[in-house]
C-alpha cells in the first residue's frame, strides 16, 4: 500500500549559500535535489507517509543523485524511467535583498519527454492518493497529457487526487495555464494553490473568493496558502483561516511543497482538513530554517514540538 504517489518533474538543485564566501570572492552553491512534487514526496516521507515517486530521469550522474536521495528517504522510486538519450534537469537558486531567484536548465530534459505511454499499467494499484502539479504539466505538451492520463487512471483505481496549481509563467502563456489548471482542478479532490498564483489564474483578490472558485469547479477541499498570513482551508461546509508560525527564516525554497506533503500526510491519517492545515503550516515554517528545498524539511517530532509550543504560548 502506498499512501502518496507523487508524479512530475524532479530536478537537481544548486542553491547559493552565501555571496562571496568562496575562493577569490566567488559564491558557493550547495548541491541538492528539487522539483516541487519530489519535494512533496520527501516532506511526506519524513512525516511518516508511505510514499512513491514517478518521473523520467536521464541516465546520468544527476539522475543517480536523485535516485540516491529517494532511496535515503525511503521513497519507492522503482518505477522511475531512466532515459539514456536525455539529461536530468537542474536549477540554480540565487539569494538577494529581493528574495530568491531561480534559473533553470530543463528544456529537452528527460522529464519533459514523458508521455502517457510511459506510465506503467499497474502504477496506481494500492495507491491512496496521487499528487501532481501545474509545473509538471507546463514543461511540455506530452508531460501535460501524462498528467491528465495519470489523474484519469488514479481516479479509476479509487485514489484521491491532489493538485498544486504552482504557476510558472515563463513556462507557458497565461491563457493556456488557466485552461489546463482549470481542467485539472475540476478533476481533483484536493487543490493546493498559493494566493499569488491564484490571483493571476482567476482574477480574484480575496482568499475566500479564490477558495469558492476552486470549490465551484469541483474540488472537495481547498488548502490555500497565504504566505506570512498562514493558510485558508475551505470545504463546501466550512472556511477557516489558520495563522502562520513565526520562525527565523533563511530560505523559503520549497516551503509550499513542505506544506503540501504535510497537509496530505495528515489528511490521509485522520480526514480532518483543518487539523491538517495547522500541521502543514507548522511544517512549512520549519522548512525555511535552512538552505535548499529538501535538507531543511522537518521530521514529525519537530512539527509536533512546534505545535505544542505554540499551544502552550496561547494558553
């Protein structure tokens, strides 16, 4: 049995630690792993979910790094396709006074070459929930088709579908992004947008209006992240804003993915989306304490300790 199967684009990460701290004043970069759905898989695995990952990787050293990371995190990556004719994608994170900026090497990557025919026939057997995102559908037409095929097969197998609307405007025109994401929302049980992305996608400003938009299109649960203002969790019957947890943040890379992994793990455990939202807010806050998308992702004991400390402070 697999609790969460994440599907999409995994990437190698080169994350700038400090500017000018290397020889001759050169910046230093930390080698890591990234890609939003891969980060989500790691976050969920560290919190106790039985997790699997599916993608295409190059038959190269970067692909080996990702496979080793998944093995270390006890993520089942046994069905990942290794492509000898393509490379594993990568990105660089630069940090400055205006926050973090990303540069990507992904055009023509192995992940961008995925097709529906690559999906193993039995990939969704025993899977409770499929998680994917708009980024993985934006990298190519065939990847977009693969995402929709995965949703269809997951639903046919009785699995829930979770979808992060992660918008990268550099990857596709906004009208196409809106059309594809709207279609995915209509087929998802759980939708996980950020407010900034949702405003661009819907033209709506208020978080409550964004949540209603997603629910009206078919989502059962909306977990809308609001940055420093926490999150809004919404169902057809109830809305609740959940405050953020203050921490000394170093790098917010992957915080949204930490939220996704924590939310889905907790929701599958007890079925309460509002309690899952509080847990996910805590996990996302803790994930900002170090550099990179994966290394700072917290363990369950850390999240529970933050929740207990917060409850004690309020009392």
